C-alpha cells in the first residue's frame, strides 16, 4: 500500500501522470485547487479567428504595465488527422521562472514554476476548447523588445547598384 507523498499518512490512490499512485484525495484536491487559482490569474484573449486557426494574446494579473500582453499563442487545426498545433511565443518581460508555492494543510509545501502553470492552462483550457483528438505545443521564450515587420512599410530600393537596375528602373 503506497503512502501519500505529501502528508505521509493516508493511502495514495491518485497518480500524477500515468505512474504509481502518489497522493491521497485530500492532498490532491488542495494541490489542484491552488494550481487552478494560479491559472485563473492568466487571461487568454482571442483576437483572430478562422475555421482552422486562432490567435490569442496572453495577459497576467501581476504584469507591471497591466494591459500589455506577455505572450502570443497561435492554434492551427489540421482537420484530416484532427490534430491541433499550438505555438506560444512568450515575452521575457514576465518572470516565467518564478516559483508559485503550493501549500498543504500539513504545512508541507512545494513550488511550481509559472511556466508550468501556463502549460497547465494550455492543457486545461485552450486545447480542450478545440475538441480535437490530439494536440502538440511548442513554447518559445522570446528575449528583447518585440518588433513588427510590415512589407508595406518598406521604402523603394534606391540604393541598388547600377547592375541591379534595368531600363524600367530599380527592381522591387
């Protein structure tokens, strides 16, 4: 009979993942409740939608500037295998390595990184909303200031060599 890894008193009946039972129902409920509370501090707002793709902005309650997004998530559904591909690009302006304490009634605590809380949010809210049979996620932590490239803003190529020009003018 395995014993709960948190309280070391009750029988462990609930597994974490697909392994052996590690937690008793009381400790598991406490842990899940606290992680859900942390996930609720993230806000995912859909900004673009098509039949097979959506774009979301990610916000968090504690971000310094308040209304500035801390990440962008793209979700693309491949209808033939019914597989969802999620790409998340997260700003380094948010402390993804910060630890969130998970405290139990017995005083035992552990810490979970904010990145893991965010991944739990993708798994519990975003992926199930698509009702697909499978999904994968690629998460990229972007460093530096974000920038935007728009081909319509490019100036004419006036500094091209004479060899790059023909009788009609510079190539575009």
